[in-house]
C-alpha cells in the first residue's frame, strides 16, 4: 500500500517523487495499491479554508485515479479511518492483491524471419 492524504497535496506529490520509487526498488514484483486517506476531510469547511489560504485544494478522486494509473497500481482506493468509510475495502483489496496477483501479459519479443 502506498498512502497519501487527500487534503495534503505535498503528500500526493511524494507518491510519485519518493514513495513509488522506494517501493519499486525494494519490492519490484509486488502489486501496489494507492490509497487516499483522510477522506472525511475532503469536504470539511475548516480544512478547505486552510487549503484555500495556501491557494490549494484537496486531491480529487480522478487525480488519485490518474496517479494510480501512472505508477501502475492495481487499484486506487480512498478511505477515512475516522468514519471507517472504505477502510474495510482497503484491507480486503490488499489481501486480494497479495493472494491473487494479476498476471501481466508478457511482451512479445520481436522474432526473426528466415527466408
């Protein structure tokens, strides 16, 4: 699992810059699930005001999904530990990804032709 806070844009950028390369280096063949945390704060007025003061906004679901695709994650999920929304699903999908890894099709190597 690589996690970031949906209300902390710098943690989102660290996925690409720091955490994805680190995980790939140490676990090159393991599936990755990208998880956006603190989902309950995405609509929280105080949190939104603090972000606006810094000319920032929460990370949207489509942005998270695009990052997951960019890093080759097998899933993108969002959750809130406070409200428990999506939390069980994160653990279920982590177990599923480990027990039933998706097999990536092997790229065909260019063959030779004999004439």
